[in-house]
């Protein structure tokens, strides 16, 4: 069955252009012009990916993300004219998985769609009990079987990309992983130079882990190289 993608933007020309580009890749596409319609379609049609503009006429896109995250983990790609880091961080903190600033490259958007669909396909493969593990570092517990994370016995909510970064670091505990290596494992080889998304994702992850940048307890920055998870 072809993947279904929901495009939400208040400009009809953008919706039509994206729908044409998406359907040329063999995917199905539905669209909405406002937040209320987007939420209704997301719940009734259960699309594989939501492409969301933040500037909607009835509610801010951030509100759409928050409402949707209460009931669904559908991957969300933001496309927005808001290009400041603060606004990107707000969207990613609310639960978005990726962020593209308008004007954006359609081939890059399609590449990010393929990465998400590839990860969804991998997640649907039956769990192998011989390979799934639970990692424990100090007060941090990562259960890769149930895709859940606890800190000080309290479960913390991570976006899919934050979780993937943490698991990649845990699987290589104590090793320095380059920016390129992490990005390729999270976003795919076609986006290996997208270190800005990684920095934003890592900043959000560290805040959720309660990290003090001057005295990190879990994730160490190797300046100019990458990151490593502490090795007890």
C-alpha cells in the first residue's frame, strides 16, 4: 500500500505544488488548509507523515503539534518561513520530527520523507529478543524493546529523532561519534551535512536529560568532532 502523506498549508498554490511533487514519487497525498481540518484528517485517515506549515488561519501550527501528540506519534515535518533557532526549537520541543525553512528544496523534502518512511518500515519489523537491549547509565535507563526512557525513575518523553540519537550514543557508549556519523544514522546518508538539525535535536535532548552544559552528566561534546555518551 502506498504511503499516505497529509499536507497542511493555508496557501493553495503550495498545497497543489507539494501534492503534485509527492504523488509523482508514487505516494498518496491529502491536504488541509487549517489546523482543525488537519487534526480531523490526521485522526480519521491516519497518514504516514504530516507536512505542516506553522502559519495557519485558525490556530498556530505549534498548537496543532501539541494536540496531535496527545493521541498520535505520526511523524511531523515542519515547513515554515519562521527560520530563527528559537522557533525551530519550540516546534521540535512540541513534538515535530524535522524542520525545513521556506523557501526549501523539494528534493530535500522528498529525501526527508524517504528517511522517515524507511525508519517506519524498520520499526515495523518484528522485534528480535536476541538483539534488543536495555541500557543503564547512572540514573538513565533506555529500553529499546519498548522504546521508552526513564531518568531518576521518571519516564521522559522524547521525539523519535531525540530517541534515535540517544540510542545511537548508547550503542556506542564511551566512543566519540562524529556529527556526520550521527546524522547519517538518524536522517540518512543523503542528509549527512545537516548538522544544524542535529545541534537543535541534541540541545533539546540535553534539556530533557536535565544537563548542565558546564557539567554534563551523560552527553559529552568533543569540540569540533562530535559527541559521546559517558562510559561508567
